[in-house]
C-alpha cells in the first residue's frame, strides 16, 4: 500500500516525507501496522521505520526530529556514503 502523505524517521534521526524520501528510494507503507519500508527502486529494503501522519504526531511521541527534504543526503562520508 502506498500513501502520498506521511512522515518517517531516517537512520540519521531526520524526519522525511514518505512521498519524497530522497536518495532514489521509494516507500511502501502498511497503514494498519504504521510501518514504512524504504526500498531501492529495484526492491531491496534499506530502512524500516514507523509511519507518522504529521510532524506533530512525531513530537507527541516524544521524538525530536528536524524535517528534511528529499534532496537532503542519506548518511555521510564517515558512514561510507
């Protein structure tokens, strides 16, 4: 199932849109389980996260995360990216 709205936390602790996760990745979402699978375009799973409808829902869960656009890189040189 795919949704065009919603947010998840990436491996660097940033909040990202499920519709534009960046890095050439695509998101598959299970709304019932509130699960986000971040995959390569060929289907390889690279990250799993919790689905949040809004940034306010993330804050309500006690998570402090900055929202970043899809153009923001995943990882860094020190991480091997």
